[in-house]
């Protein structure tokens, strides 16, 4: 992956999810743009995306390939790697 490669970050979350709330608080101080989608507000999209655990981070690369991370520690480590 080159530094110039563009990526899209989608975080699947929910208001009732404790780790999701912790992650969102942690993200407020980061310089990375992440779309946050609440599964209760977008249930059809979450079903289509096969979200089975929260928080879930989907990383979509410029070439269309994807990577998925589930769980607070894995997501935090991955985001730190992109900063």
C-alpha cells in the first residue's frame, strides 16, 4: 500500500455499545476521516454488509479490496497504523 492510496473507513457502531462509545471518544482526537454508521439507524445496510459484531471497521481500498476488523483493540491498533 502506497502513501497516496486512498481508503474509505466505515465504522459500524450502536448507541448502546460500550466499546463503540469508547472508540468514538478515542477517535475525536484523531486526524483520520471515518464514516460512522449506527446499525440501528441503518439496519438494512448493516445486514447487507454482514455486520456480526460491534464495533466493526471496514476499510475499503482504492482497488475495491476490503479489510474488516472487529473489536476495540484491533480497530485502535489499525487506525494508529494509518496515522
